[in-house]
C-alpha cells in the first residue's frame, strides 16, 4: 500500500458450509427477519467500504445464489467445500484481486453484523496488521487479514480456520473494541435460529441497516 493511499480491502463471505449441526436445513438460506440469513451478511458487506464483495459457495450452491439474487456480489465456487472450512478460506483468498491490501472474512451465519462494524475494522487497518474485533475482552468475527498473511492462509488444511494465525502473529494484532455482542453471535443450531426469530437475539433492522470467536460456519 503506497503512502497516502486509502487501503483497498475486499470482503469474503463464507457461505459454502453444510451446516451439519442444523440437520437437513441450510441455515444460510433460512428466513431471518424477512430475508435469508446469509443476505444480512452480504448486504452489510456491500454497504461497507469493502470492495469487492466475494461470496464463497459450495453446499446447495443454487439455493445460496437465489438467496443473493440482485446483489452486486461475486460468487466464488469452492468444489472442495466438503473437506472443511480451510478450503473456503483458500478459495476466497485466492480470488482477492491483486490490488487489495487485505480481506475481511465474514461468516455467513452472523446476521447481526452491520456495515459500520466493518468500516470500523477497515479504519483500524495498517499494512501488515491483523484487525480483530473484541467485546469485553473476547475476540470475535469478522477478522481483517493483511495481504502479507495470504500465503499462510492458502496453506491451511482441513476443517479449521485461521484463528491460530492470530496467536502466531500476536505482534501484528490490532484489537478493536466494538461495543456489541454481534461479533460473537453466530447461529449453529435450530435452537439458536429460533431464538433469533423470536427476537431473543437482535439482528439489524432494515431501517438501520444498509442495502464466534473463531467459529466455523460449516457446522
């Protein structure tokens, strides 16, 4: 990133997982507040400063595509999605344009994330920094990864994310207090989905919105 230039940050929305803990249903296309759960995350990314917005698809790709109909997001196919979360991270990182300085990795099952949250993380970015949202001492998602660490993310294997890289590069971490539990709240089970629908867990209002710490959206 040249001096004086605004950082160019891509957004990667992970939406390839099988959501096995939800049973037969695909949680990412489940209705939440009148729209598919995944669409909340995608719209938040599109309303933020991040560009481009990449959505990694795999399981029930047609349903995911339908859930994102009309949105200006680029779909990135992950044919190896059944092999675990690392394959989706690799696919997303590999699709980030060469002129981007970093990438925000969003989980598709966190519908309470909003564009201002993403912009706050982007605003804290500096070359080489891992920008991590926190709330009352707990780290959450999404995490902003610098291009310098893309080669290490590309080397990930199995059903694991990149959380261990935060510990391995502790000196590069910039924690940003977000003041919200939205960065910690994902939806992994039918019970969690029902709580969200019942209003026990808030999600962004269309009037306020725009257009797990280390959790795994594939489960």
